[in-house]
């Protein structure tokens, strides 16, 4: 042992060793040193201690990294600096109507948290600055950490192949989950009252009890939370760290912080990883006048575009990052810090200024975080390449794709190859138009084929995770979690972290020659007609469309569109169209026409096709050809399967494939391979075969697929006994 063997255990100190920052309101707190709140310390589980304080400074949320801290030395002599944070405990209960009720428990105080990553004896040095004299007060202790006995696999990190994620115990972490960014009503879509429409939306943390447990039971392991939307009570969410009734510029909402604590603990118990997003562009766009940044609310900005150069905003963000890393960074459930939601959509975005700000905040969070959590920044649409070196992984946001499977394959392959880092689809969904898009999902795609295809296309594209859907209340309302189970089983069979993977197209043939996809068929255009506003769902309002035929083509190019309306003179300024100007309206779920002057309307239909499409990724070790392949094949018509209120011409009845064959990539090394086919709904193996791959780039091997309906997945793996 390299320190004093007589070092006392970290239990309770009898003297004040942490002079620190407290409000005058809490100056009566007596100094009692520190008090361990954890009876025994285990690997990957937090050591939680209460730190008593004696001195007063203006803001208890603004503790610098060198004012009060603990240096904690591991058995391998790795020193971590951990700082305390201001804390208020709460007890929660549920009202008769299901809503969450939080009641303060005890008095506010400072706490310090640390999670050991290896068993053994840790030495702790507490250092507190004496504010009045500038001196320091120091104390020492030690604690014993025992080996982990549970299922906690540790912190997330990028795997050696820089394509996937893994945990501290070298287990692959393939992400499947969704955005459940906040409970309660949506302050952005103000006319869409989630609380009224969805039973669980106003349940606060109780909502997450339900949603996360159901997700985990189906193989989901990822969730994204927003702790931003830093606004007053009218626009903040229950997770707004710097907003709500108790938040303001530079001080934080202790109820929201407690909820985030609770959700990280819940996620850890369910083996779910959590991405925390600090701030969203909406706080500076439609919600700016209600935000903490607005001068009208005591903030420093009269114009939101000045955020790029305002020193007060930057200082507050640095302070909030320090507080968040001190309070939440201990959790192994924390997957990554996401600085901003859709950084390029902040007002006045300037790439040079944004790069400078992003670099500074990335450095700040990495300096404050002793656990080296992953750092990320999101962008509206595709991520901007100049920012990639500030991130550990990249994502993209895309909605309302014509073909979700193709969208995933194209963008994920490209981003992974160009960025040399893990990538996944961070936000997906059917549309971002209108206030009830969640309901659109079930009227045009009641079988969630768009989600199914996006998940399976991601699985064979070298992506590090699936498509993360946005409509979380709809997700739960229709139990869409089941889509994760089969993908989780399939990906669990692959050596993702132990190979280098390449994605490529697949050569597919069948006994019946595939027919080319038929064009979108439009019905007769009906003059002086429209689809009433109470019918179906608006997908888009498009100005500057020159004619009814051009509007019809726009509908044909949008796979969700079932009807279009073209007006030569918009009766009122609505959506993106100005009063008196031409406008093209695209709609889903239309039923019948009604009279309307200056309008032309029509339906579209998309007959099916017998073609098959697919993709494959192959895995190889360094210096060798590939020895494993993951394949996904689908019937092309299953791009969009609708029923009920969906397309006027619904998809055909599920045909059964006839003698579909795939040609294995030439990248596979010679040998005997096991071919296992999987049902993409259940994830169960439905057939096992073998194939011999010749050592020739000319005579390539063919696999005959077992009969299937919409799609099928297979794993082709070289037998370990092959020579």
C-alpha cells in the first residue's frame, strides 16, 4: 500500500473540512464535516456522501473545480477529482389522477458522488478553500470497494473498431430505444395537449417507470432526455434543470435535478443507457420570450442571435456543465453528454463562432467529468463535418422519409465511412408537420413498417444503433416496443466489437423475375374540390408550386401522401403559404372530396411490386478476409404497408417468397459456413443450413432463403471447425 496504512475509514468526520458556498438562507447549517450515505461501496455503484459547509457565497450552484473537491486515488493510483453539488432531497407520491407529487425531505445541503471502477482500497483527500483567507482546509480518509456482483456492466465507451459501443466489461452495447425527452405537455407543439390525449403524460417520473420498464422488457436499452428548454413555468418541462418555477439564469431547479437523479437510478436498474441533452434550439426560437436567457425574464439577451458572443450565456453554460457533471456524472446509466439539440438551428448560426463555442464547451465538460463520458452534439438533418472532431459519435435527424429502410442505409453507411466514428439515427418519425403528427403514425402505418424497416436496415449498415423514434407517447400507447426484441436477439448473435465491418449492396434473385416498381398512379384531378380540413392529416404546405400537376407529383414523391389539394389563391395565411398565393397541400388519410372554389384535388395510389431488395455487412479481423455476414432481405412493396385510413390503394396481401436467392459477397474467405435465418418479428431462428464458400472471386456462393413474407434476416458465419 503506497499511502498511510492507518488512514481512517470514510465514515463521519467530526470537524468542518469543507468551507463552501451557501446562500444566506442556509447559513444556519452547522458544519459536521462529511457523512457517508453509502453503507458499503461496490464497483460501478455510487459512493454518496453528505458534505457540511460553513461559509457563505452568492450562488451554491457555482462551485469551481479548484474551490472544493475531493481527490480520489484508485488502487492503480489513478486520481479523479470530484466536486460537490447543491442538493435537496424529495419524496414522491402519486395523486388520485396519477400526477406526480414531490415534497421536500430534509434540508438543502451539499453532496459528493463517486463511482469506483475497480475493486480495492481508495484513498480520499478532501480539500476546501477558505473563502475569506484564501487558505485551504484538508482531510483524508479511505474506503474499500468490493467487486460488482450485479448486472451493472459499467460505463459506455467506443469499441476498438470505432463502429460500435461497448461497456467497461468489454460487452457490446448496440443501442435500441427512443426519444422520451420529457413528461407532460409539449411546450413546442402548444395546440397538441399531450396531457389530455395521453393518460400517462402528466405522471412525471411515474410515466418513466412505465415507459422504461416496458422498453427494457422488449430489449430496449437507450433513451434520450432533454434537461434543457430553460424557460419559465409556462414553457419548461419537469426535467428543465435551469427552468420551471424554481429555475432562473444561473440557479437551478432542484425538483428537476432530483427527477434526473431518479431517472438515472431507474435506468441503471433496467440496464438502459441515457443520453442527456443540455439545451435545445427551441429555447432561443419559438420559446425565447419565455426563456431564462431573455432580458425580459432577467437574462442577458435582448436578441437571441447574440448567444454566440455573449460571455454571460457562455459562463452560465460552463457553470451548468460543472453542476451536471458533479451531480449526474457518477452514473453508469449515463451514456453521453449532448451539448445541444440541433445546434445549426440556433438563431444566427455562424459556423466559425459555433465551432469556437462547441470546442470550448466540449473541453469544459471533458475537464469536469472524471469518468470520460462520451460527448456529442446534434444537428437538424445531417451533422456538419467540421464539428466531428468535437464528438465521440455522430447522429442525424430525418423524418417522413420516402423509404425508411433506404434512408437508413444511405445515410448511415456514408456517415460511418466518412466520420470514422459510431453513428446512428438520432431522431426519426413520419412527419414534422402539424401538431398531431403522432396520430399520423397509426392512420397511415398502423403496422409500424417504417419503424421495422428503419431498425433492420440500421442493423446491417454498420450503425451503432437503431432508429430512435420521436413520438414516445404514441410508442407506448400502441406498444411499439416489441419492434426492438427481434433486432436485439439478432444483433446479440454477432461479434460486433470483435470485427471490422463493411456494408455493401446485395445481389438478390428469384424464380419469378422481379417486376420493376410501378409509378405512382393518380386519380382524375377534380376541379373546384378539396379534402376538408377535418379529414386526414396535413403532411406539408408547399408554396411556389406552379400547377396542379406539379402538386400531384409532389404527393407521388412523398410515400405517406394519399391526397393532394392545389389552390391558386390561398384563402388565409396558413402553414408555409401566404394569403392570396398559390399553395400545394399534401395530406394522408383522406376520405372524400368536398366543393371548394379555386382548388383542384386528387388521390394517389401505389400498387405493389414483387421485387426483393436488401443489404449485407461483413465482418473481418485485421489482415484477413471476412468470416461473418449479416443479411437483410425484404419485399420491395413493404416499404410502406398501410391499412384503414392509409393509402387509398392498400398494400397487397402478404405474398410468400418463391425461391429467393442471395449471392454471398466475394469478401468472405473460403470455408464452410453456417447459415441461420431469423424471423424479423420474433427474432427466432427459423432455419439452419450450411454453405461452402470457394476460394474464388469468380465462382461466388449462393444461399437459398427459406420462404418468407415481408422480410427475413440471416447470419452467415464461418464454422470454427472449418480448415
